[in-house]
C-alpha cells in the first residue's frame, strides 16, 4: 500500500432513513431535495444512498439559511 491510499478513509454512505433522522426532515422533503439537485445520491438495487459529506454540506447550508440565524443577525448586526 502506498502513501496515497493509506490516508484515504472509506466513504460513509447513509440511507434515506438515516438522512431523515439526522436532518429531522420527512421522506418527502428529502426526496424533493434530491429531485431539485440539492442532495446528490446514488442508487443501488432499488435503494437510495447519500454520501455523509454531502448530507453534512446540506445541513450546514440549511443551518446558515435558517430563520433563527437571520433573527440572531437582526439582534446582533455587528457580527
């Protein structure tokens, strides 16, 4: 094994139930995000899987756009 492959960790994949639980969304919302191209996915034997890093990126994006973060900006505009 050479140095290039030693540092690589195996990709972690999540199914729809994992994504729903982790993001606290229902299945339909996850499906809509997938159809809009906001959540990349792969399909294997009629099951849908998502890369954990893609789900995290989506979660970070949703958190940044949440009304709660906008409310905080309005209270503390100096940030």
